[in-house]
C-alpha cells in the first residue's frame, strides 16, 4: 500500500516543492504570465483566488500539491499535484498542472512529468498513474497521448468548469509495466530540447 508524503524533487533545472502559503505571490505572477485564469478548461486561479487555491490544495486529503520552481532563479512558474490518491490499489493521478505562459512548450512539463512519474513508480511503488483532462482541452489530451498514456475512456457530465458549464472528463492511465518505455521516450524528448535546458 503506497504512502504519499510531501517531498521536494529536482531535475533538469526544475524543482517541485510542497505547495505552501508563501508561494502565493509567485503563483499569482505565474498565472498572470498569459492570463491563464481566463482559460475555461484550466484550474489556474485568478489573482484574487491564489490564497484560496493554496488552502484548498492543502486541505484536500487525497492531494499532494507542488509549486513548480525555476531552480536557477527561484521563481515560481506553475503548479502540479498528485491527487485522487488511492493507497489500497497503489494508484495516484497527476493533475492540477499548469505553467506560466512563457514556460509552456519548453522542457518544464516534460521534466515535471519525469520527476512525478519516476517518484510514483520507482519510489512510491505505484501500480498505475492516472491523468485526466477536460474533453475540450485538446492540447492537454495531445500532450498526455504523446506521453504514451492509454486512454481509458470518458466520464460524461462529470465536473463543473469555472464558467458553470459541465464538462466531460477524458481519463488516461500508465501502468507500471509501461513506465520503462515512457521514461525512455521522455528522456529522448528532453534531449531534443538541447543542453540549455
């Protein structure tokens, strides 16, 4: 049975720190980089909601939230989480993931996924890692599919969006047996970014 405790992870110029109230100003600035809270299909907090976003993350019993930090500058550049943690079946999900606009389409997401997946499979001993996204978030679906995750299906009419509409949720998963090939694929993708990252 897995046990998920707060931990700091670092790799490739990116650090994941347990999310805490002192990250509020940094998260606010990261969200402002691209006005990400205006996107209907994301979980990015509006500037005035950053404190509540952190409180909610910390108060959710089956969630372990991280601030994503640029290791060189110490700047907060986003957030991600383990969530829907099910110790009895050795399952976690990775989600609530977003990055400052200027860090999107960079090495950051690949580096974070490598850290989180490696920790889940190699340290925690997870049997499966799930990922989910809004059915309208085609960019997120494409990114998850590029990871090599299997599409499990769609949960219809499953959650509220920030605008009050109800979304369908697309579910994906990665099994422990699939992790070695996915790890190789992620390292190859990072090599394509070059040594600057």
